[in-house]
C-alpha cells in the first residue's frame, strides 16, 4: 500500500470488501425471498421491518472494528509490527464484549421498539420473534467483523470473503430446509442466519489461530490494553455513532413507511436490498481508503494520501454507477421473480429502486471524503456533519411533512437531497483539514519512527 500504482491495488482490497458486504446483505435478501415465496407476504414484511432495528444496535459496535482497522494499519505503516498482536487482542476483547451487549439489549428492546415503530399488528408477532432469534447470533457477527478488520488492515480481503461465501451457502440451504421443509416461516430464516453467522465466525477464528506471525490469535492473550482501547474508541466510536444515528433516522422513516401498510413495508424492504448492494461498492472503497491512507499517513507520504483519495472517489462512483444502473434496467424482473408477484409490493419496490438505489453514487461524496479523514485520525467531524445532513434533516422533514404525505415517493426523495447537502459539506471539511495535516512532503520514516495516528496542529 505504500508504493506503486493505486487503482489496481485499491480494487483488490475494495471489491472483496464490497462483495463481503453484498453477501451479508444477501443473507437478509434470502431471508425475505424465501419468506415471501414460501411462507407469506406478512412473513416477508416481518423480516424486512426489522432491518432498521437491527442496524441501530449493530452499527454502533461494528463501527468500532473500523477503529481496529485504522490502529493496526497505522502500526504496520509506521513499522511497529511488534505491537500489532496486542492491538489485535484488544480489538477481539471489544468484539466479544460488544456481541454479548447486543445479544442482551436486542432481546430486551425487540417488542417495545417494534411497537414504537407502529409495526402493523398483522406482522407484529412474527417480527418480534424474528428479531429475538436474530440477536442470538450477535457475538458471532462481531467476531467475524473484527477478524475481517484485522486481516483487511494488512490488505488481506480474499480469505474473509471465502469465509463469508461458505457461510452464505449454509444460510441459503438452511433457509430452504427450515421454511419449506419445517414450515417455520420467518423464525426459520432468523435461525438460518444465526447459524450462518456462527459458521463465518468459526472460519475466521480458525484463520487467525493458524497464523504464525503478528496476527496469531491466542485466547490467553485477550486483554484490554488501555492505550489501544482509547485509539479504537476514538476512531471507531464516531464511525459507529454515525452508523447508529443513520439507523435511528431510518427507523423514523420506517415509521412513516409503515403508515402505507404491509405491502409498502414489504416492497420497500425488497427495494432496499438493491440499494444496499449498490452502496456497498461505495463503502468498500471508503474502507479501503481508510486502510491505505492510515498506512501512508503513518509513513508521512502525504502526496500519496491525496492521490489515494482521488482514485477512491473516482472508483467508488464508477463501480456504484455500473451496479445501480444494472439494477434499474432490470428492476421489474428482479423484484417480480425474486421477491414477490404481488403487484402492490412490486410497485413500492420499483419506487425505492428508481428514486434511491439509482442515485446511490452520490453517497461517495461524503463516504470517501469521510474515510480519508478517518485514515488520518479525524473521525468525529465527518460523523457530526453526516449526522446533521443525513439524519437530523431527514427526521425534521418526516416530522413536519408526515401529515401531508400522499405517496411513498415523497418519503424516498429525501435521500438524494440529503446526500447532496452532506457530500458538499464533508468534501469542504476534507479540503480544510488536509491542507493543515499534509504539511510536510517527502519525509523519510524509519521502522523505528513513532506512529502518529492523531495529527497535532
């Protein structure tokens, strides 16, 4: 990551990350598709209505894995490889604690939060049961996410992808067996996903146990190193908070969507899958940007950091445009053949694909700029701007306009508008911060130089 061409190397890191996220989303898509095809529209709606609730808890803690990624990438870039193992075990300790917290909190908040969302009564029992079963797998999900972050910090994105591919196949097979064979409806899909998460966690754990160098995992070394814990929280905390607040705003929007009935809930959830997959290519390049810039910033290669940001922005927009355009062109057969033949469900899914998924490349403006800032230790400021632009504005819009909504399209349009506002603000912040942070050019760093994750102005 510290020398040579950028585009090819970044694609080798970013695209597997995007594919990993896509596979994880396909877990949920498979849940919905199997529920909708082989159980009922209510079962499909029960699965889909839980996505914002799951994300609000998951995003807070998975954001911490970004902190581990930046920390380890910075240690590698600064030549401090002997410190990587302790940092890795601190990250895994955080993962285990986070997973247990999510398991407990998720089971406690399931029914109350779904009630606050005005979840339709026809799907409430199914939705509550699905959510509780899903959260049983949270410790496994956190182990995989943190293990993935560790390997990604040294440029290894292929092996985590293979782990997820295998667990994805397990998920699909179990979905079909439990829903069709045992008639378990949405509960069967939740159990299948939980088991698949356990498989992916076991596989990535095995990879790290077999490592012989700085990435070797040993249960006896689990500890919370205070210095590394502070850095993980300082960088990953704002990223997780940003993701969590995103989910809060999505919950508010979900409540507005629920007003249009179960068909809208199901159709919106179906369209959301295509939107997420488009976004994952932006996110893949954003995460690659964090890792590449962390290493190069620690090595004081500031001009290269700027080139990385430019290449990442171009690449994210290019790949996301290709994917989102393909979904738009084939939107009718994709929705009708995969999720539901119900005309009302298809109608709402097409609206989501047209007004949100097709415009997903706009998210690159704030995700890549924000990832560039996190790579040099500035995590709070882009999180705050994104909070205001993509969350508070949406919540205010929904609160003011909800009584006047006559169509789902009015809800969907808030997304591209807030993306433009937020992207402009974060890119201006990036220019202002890097103008000060990238002050020394062509400075040589020896392996014994001190790593500097947080620039001092």
